[in-house]
């Protein structure tokens, strides 16, 4: 997030796209509700009539996968009606002229045809967004889980830049992070292209720095992202895996291919807190401590580094992940330093990343609200709003984005569009929440949301078990006839091991990030 | 913003801004005024009357939580009149609060602001009133317990449900002495729009709303450890409450201190049973020649894990290995996983579920 969570309540306009905030980020949703109570305008773009759409002044119920058309049409309105912030564009950006040209064909009327959103709604939204100084964009996986996910993000960034909604309190570009520490995992370099702090592995100078810090030669070639790794596994190119704290079988798209890959492996190590669908394939299972049983930090959506503290002992012989990883490295012949605590590990990383240099466990004891990076020195208070004095990289580049259709579109055989997502009461692969009575009482089994008209045509009644099939697999789920759906679209949560939405989803990935197209695949539904 | 101005608070000159309440200014100046129905997350209600203060020129005492400051106003927060008022008020609340003399039973761990304030300010002894408030004894929700005997109708819970969580699942129902906290048709919370966030428990000042899971555990025996919630990416701060080596309750730090401003969701507050669940992995397991997983020592398991991966590397090269880190684990652990992948095994094939 370029803004911070406490800034949300002071916003004057919230444009929420591809984020079912009340279910996926309930506490951020509370801040948005507060903003609306304070008089902020709320505009929601989502194929489903989600809870936030109920309190929004406008709901743009677009067809799944048509985000680029919608966003480009908004940009078209802003450009053609002269609503751009020319001073900001001049001073802080580059590449605007090419984008202005490219946007010309994206008329609101054309958008209406493709997205299903009335042209007037698009015009009004664009005008409101451009004219409101404290206007923030909030998005989640509804934007990124597409083969054109990166394009979606670029299209949003274009809107931000052309209106100068950056480096302003309560106005910016705010991806809401899904997992407790997904920001921190990336920040720490658990990514194939970057060392900690987004320092590129293929930059010789950077590599030299890490080689001298770690005392070993490092591989120069960027690695595979997870989506590509799964495919390489199925093809027999990746033969050994070490998996910590993820249930690949439930979480990755096209689950049956993932299982083929796991079967192909010569060796699999799983390190986790519960047995899951992936540990069934393991050669070695290492029992790990959960968050309440170890020390460390998590970094949240607004770049806030906060402490995790050991409160209870792990069960049986389970150990903290960091202790296990140190032993693994030593057993593989690498001299991992003898860290006495997680704090020492953080210090080692902070010494290698200028943006975290001012953060330490010690300082976090005094800063109960955490420290937000960039935080370059021990005296620095942390950074609440990013890009306050203009973009950190100097001039921010506009990106020309052209609409591309989703990888798999409905046809005669698979006539409906399936999107998958989360419900409030469960968390991802649900290994934690299926063991919780309240979660199970509120959401005990899988379901398929479907529009009344589609259900009627297919002879499906509310509550009936249906079979949902795609080119990759099929699952059974309970039909839920729902006024939230668009006709022609169905929706299913991804949590349930006994009815896996990811047997259906398409593993075609975004060209840049590899993220699978969880939000659009073609399915059939039958009673 | 318009000009700041000066008011008098107990004879002292204090700066104040338009729109502020007397309670806002008093809080900043370190002047303590008791409140029960006040919660900084909610619109002032002025319902409980414990915060009444004297304002020069006003015939009646005024609620500090709701009364807005005016230039030059003169406020008195401590006087014989205010004392007398509080003694009667707390006496009335306590008479209607619970039928036993001792107030709340000791084993109820919920903070009891009312009982503490009544003891501190002195409560007039009045004969108990047996109000006919009803609860929802048949409510099968696993988390939230409502005891109508302890409720003083300050409406913090219902206002929280309306204003902060905005699901309006609970409301004041009935009339007069029967007024209670109810739901539509007195349905159990699972059959309402309630999302089980437990904010009603958090805000309740009397212990009328309590957690079913931790009910009966003495408050004094809980040890709180501050940590960060392990579910979504908001980063809510939590106090893990420990009793006999187990997490028995999760609470938020007070409003205003951390990113979650005193709030938690159903997962953060209640979904902690997994921590002590019997199905947790507790011992290392190694697959034997028979194809089954067997219990092993840590030494054997680590050796076997490292050897297995080294063998793949020897046969197919380092890039035939993949390391899946976890956005569920700590920053330090993610740092070590990528270091393990790069420095110990020599591959950049290291990622996690960021793209999932």
C-alpha cells in the first residue's frame, strides 16, 4: 500500500475493485465503513454484488476478466474531458503521450459492450475519481489473479498517475495483502528474482554483496516462480522440493496437475503444523511451531513490521521454522551462523537492506504500532505514506495497456464463467479454520453461488448438490442461488479439501508474475 | 479548521478545538471523568449519565462525552453535586445489576468497569430490583454469551454492531424494565447477520457480554502476550491470553494504540483452537522402505531431508530443486528459507504463495 490503513477513514473517495473487503480483510473493511460514515464516496467494481456494494453509491458489476477495458475507459474519460493533473504528469511521470494515444479507442460505450457496465456509470466514476483529491484505490486478488493481472495493475497505476493521486494522504494505490506476512515474505527475498529488499539476483554488484555477506558463491540466474515451478514439477524438470507452510494441492490452480507433479518428485520435504493434502506425498515431514509458539516479525499490507511473540510451547517435538531451517542448512554443508534468536536473524537481514536498516526487534519493543519501511536509520520514525515528495524512483512510468481476453472463455460445452475466492469464516486451505466450531457452524461445506436465471435454466434448486466441471476436473458442491451473481457467472470458495475448487481452475499464468487465472475459467454445472 | 479557543476546566485554562467534547479535552488534560457508555470508536450516546459535569450557565448537569466545547465555557468535573449524583446513579445500576451482594462472581474474567467504578465512587445501597430482562438461553453460537442480569443497557454493544461492524445483528428490544439486548425474533446469533466478530464482548463494560470459550477462567490468572494475528494481511495486534500453558482467549489492545484500533474479526478473536489441536504434527516423520511414514528423531529426519535434496542436486543439478517458502511464516524464516535455497543449495528457485 502506498497509504496506510489508518489513512482510510480520512479518504473522500474509495474506489474498491476486485476486493471483497468485508470477507477477506474485515478490519480494513471496518475502516472503509468508517470512511463512508464520515461522508466518503464509495464506488465498488466487482462481478458480484458483494457486501461493500450494498453501501456503495455505485456498483460497477463488470464481466469477470474485463477490468482492463473498464479501467482504460475511465482513463479515456479523464483524458478526453481534461481532468488530468498536468502539473503532476509533467513533474513526476514519463510516457503519458503514448498512453493518451492508446486510450482513444477505449470509449465508455465500447466498454459497456465488453464489460456490461453502463457507459454513464463509467463516466461518473471517472469524473468523481479524478475530481476528488483524497481518492484511494483499493484492490486485491480480483485484480491480480488473471493472465492479464499485471496489465490490470498497470491500468490502475495509469489512473493514479494521470490524476496525481500519489504521495497524498488517503490517496494512492493500495493492494490489500492476503496473508499475514505475504509482504514480509517478499520483502525477505523469498522470491526467484530478488534477494531481500527487492535487490535483483542478476545484478552482479548486488550478488557480490550477498556473496561476501554469506560467504559463498551464489547462482546468477533468476529462479522459477511458484506457478512455473509447479509446471516444471509436472514435466519432471524440478525433481526435489522443500515446502514450508503451504498446502500446494489445495492452493495452486489445476490441482490434478499439481498432484501429478508431486507424484513425479524424487524427493519431497514438508515442514508444517498440520498434516495436509501435500504432506501425503512427503518423504520427510518436519513438525513446526505455529505463530503463537515462536518469535519473529510479520509485515502487513501497509509495510508495517510488527512483532510475533512466543506465548506457549510448541506441541510434542515441534520446533520453530527458523531453527529447523538452520539445521537443514548445516546438514547440507552450509555454515549457517549460530543465531541465538530471531532478533539476530532480523539484524543480519536489516544490515543487507537499506530500507529496513532502522528496524530491529529492540526498536519494535518501544513502537507498539510497529515500524513501516522505508526506515533507513535507527532514528527514523518509519514511513506512513509512500512517495510523499514524488515517486521514490524519480519519474513514474505510464504503461500502455491493451485489453486481452481471459485465457479460457465460456463456450457451448462449458458455458459459465467460474471465479473463486474466500469467505470470512475460513482462511485459505482452511487447515486452521476447519478445526474451529464457529467457522464450521457458519460455513461448513463448499457451495456454488449461481444466479437465479442460470439455476432455473439448468433445473437447479437452492441447496441442491450439483456437479461443477471444467476441462481440468470436477467437484460436487451445494448450489446457492444468489442475488449477488451476474447471470452467466458462478462463484466458489477455495477452502475445502473435500471439494476442491482448484481442481477446476486454470493454471495459465500471468506473463510477469506467474499468478494463475483463479478468477476466470469456463465450467459447466449440472444437477 | 476554525480557530482553537480556551475553556476553563476545574478553574484551569485549557486549549480546545471546535467539535471536541468536554471529555476529549479532559482526557488530554489528564482530568479523569468516569464513563460507561463511552467508546472512542462510537458516536457519543450520553446514555449512562456517569460522566455528567457542571457547566456554568447550564441549569442541568451535562454529559461530558457528548457535550461540545464552546469558547470561554467553564466546566467543573468534581463537586459535591456531582458526587451526590454519581452515588445515586451507581446505586441504581448496582441494584439492577445482579442479585447477589458481591456483584460479579470472581471467576468471570471479563473486565467489569461498572463494579470498579461503583466501588471507587461509592454507590448508595438500594434494595435489589428484579428487572424482567430476557436473554437468549437457546443461542447455540459457540462464542458469544449474553447475561441479561449484568446488562445496564448502555448500548455499547448494539452501537458497535451498527457503527463499527455495521451488521446490525443485535439491537435494544422490548420496552421499559424489560428492555434487553435482542435479535430479530430473538433468534440465535448464528441465524442473524452477526459475523461473530465479538466486538460486543470487547466493548461491554459490565461483563454482560462474555466469551463462551474462556468463561469462568479467573481474570487474574491470565497472562497476556502481545503478538500479531496470523490470518490476513491487515496485521491486527492481539493479546494472546495464556492460562496453564494454553492460549484460552485472544483480545485486541485498546482502541487508538494499534492498526486495528481495538477491533478484531471472527478469525482473529476466536479461531485459535488450532493451536492446541490434537491433530498438530508433533514428531518428525520419515518415509521408510515400506512406503509408509514412520516416526524419527530430529537428527535422522534432518539428515534424511538434506541427503534427499543433495542427491537430487547431484543427479540433476541445483535448478532441479524448488524451495517453497511461506507467507504464513515470519520474516526471519522467509529470509532463512531463501538463504537456504541460494547459499546452501545453490538455486534461486525459491518462492511462496504471494502469487496464489
